[in-house]
């Protein structure tokens, strides 16, 4: 039975920023509930905000959402378009990216846009809401670094991929008596490194939030070797940095990093070999953490988030991002999310737990 009392009759939906498993499950949750329960029309917007700028859109049918619960990536495509960084917008020129977005929104007679994305996407959503558009955000990222929500969809699937990789590295590290360094994603936050490093039994976990001292790492690895452990696993978040680097300002840090053409995992491996003489090898997991099908948890989370967004559309509860807080799904004002990232807190219970089982964080 369709309830025709919805405040939203027609909305656009887009996916923006880095892709991840769970995007299609979330799209499915929003669209199926909105169409089947409330009779709404769904307009697919291609390639993130670029689809709004270029009016690259298409009215979607129920069939477009069949069989996508377990599909990785996004059926809509994505981009890293940042409309409010457009020079025409900044200089007040006509036909700026935000202006084109607002024109498309009017032309398509949308009552709302639903944006699935990370910090940048939800920040752009907030700016568009300030310009008068109705916006609902959904927290997507493998980095889990969005404030006001306990978890983002895509995160736990990436933790599973990275953990499986760490498990595999144990056997080859053991066979070759080596130190295995595995570099994981996570952008400027250490959530992915912390969760996968703990789940994978990493001996050392390096996070952006805890700048490392190579002497502390080396002592831990040499102590392990002297205690008869013939291998070690070092998990390095891509945003990790040394104590020395942490003292540099942004410009000096950038200059320092430009001197080296290799990523942090390789730099840490070199420092470890030079300091300890222990043979080291590096694996950079990269985009494997963004690929594949969503894990069961993310399918459930995506369905809960997506259908909750449909409720918000029905009630006309705009200007918010769907969030999970203390195991309850609710809407939080986009204003509280915009422009922020959520680092691992230094008093994190998981950091404490990992230390209790002997993990070294390089400090
Ligand atoms: O935000 C997700 C993420 O995978 C980060 O972990 C990573 O640093 C970044 O995207 C990579 O960006 P791109 O896909 O543009 O190379």
C-alpha cells in the first residue's frame, strides 16, 4: 500500500568521492523504500556532483535497483567534484558550478537531493543547503572519519580486506624470517589501520594520530627477535608520520615528503632495516580496500541508513546526514558535519586494548 502523503515527491540521488562497497546497497535502501512505500520518483545523478553541474541525470525505474545489494562500486558512478572551489563561484562570476547545480535542481523539479559520500561530499551538501536546496547526506567512506556517526558504510568491508591480507602476510613473514610492513588507506585518520592492525594481530601499528619514533619501533622489533620471534608484522596507516615530521608546519611537511617518491610504508621499511638490520618487505594494499562486494555488516548498515533516509524524505526532514549513534540510526544536522574529520581519539579503548596485548604504536 503506497502512502501518498510524502513531503518529497521526486528526489535526486548521487554518489561522490572515493567509491566503496555498500554504495549500491544504500542506493537500494533509499530507492526501494521511497518508491514502493511512498510512491516517490527517483532521479539518478551520474558521477557525483558533476552530474548535477552537467545535468547528466536519468529518471530511474524499480528495475534499476534489482540485484545491487551485493554489487561493489556505484551504479551511478562517482567523481571528486568540489563545486564550491570553482573559481567562477569564488569570483562571483555567472554560470559557476554551484549555480549550474541549482539550475539543474530547479529544471528537474527536485524536492531534495540525497548525497552519499564522505567529508567533502557532505560538506558540499551543507553548502548547497545553505543556498536553499533540500539535502540529505549519508556517511560513506572506508576511512570511518566522519564526525557525528559511530560508523560509516564501507569501513567494515575494508577492515575485512585488510585483515585478510595481514593474515596472509603472517605465513610468508614466518617462512622468510622477515618484518612485513603493510600500508593501508584511511586518508588522514587511523581507523582502518587500528581496526585491521588489531584484528590481524599486528605487532606494530602506526597511526597519524600517534607520530612514531623509529627508535621505539626498532626496540620493539629487536626485543621480539631476541625473544625468539622470527618475524614481525607492522601495519602503517597511509597518513602516519614520524615525531620529527609532526613538528613541521604544513609547508615544510609537504616539502619534506616531496623529497621522497615512495609512500610511507616504504619509508618506514627503510628506517627499520637501517636501524635494526632486520630484512623487511612492503605491501601497499591500495584500492583493494575499496573493491569487491560489501560484507554482511555493511549490507545491513547500508539498508538501515538507506531506508532511514527514505523516512526523512517522506517527512521532509532535510538538511541532515543519516548517522548511527549508540546503535540508533538518526539524522544529524549537516552543519555539525561540514568541514570536520574524526581522528582516532588518543584515549580510544581500542588503542588501550591493543597496547594491553603488547602492540607497539611507535611512541
Ligand atoms: O577516502 C577514501 C580513500 O580511499 C582514502 O582512504 C584514500 O586516501 C583516498 O580515498 C584515495 O583517493 P583517490 O581514490 O582519489 O585516489
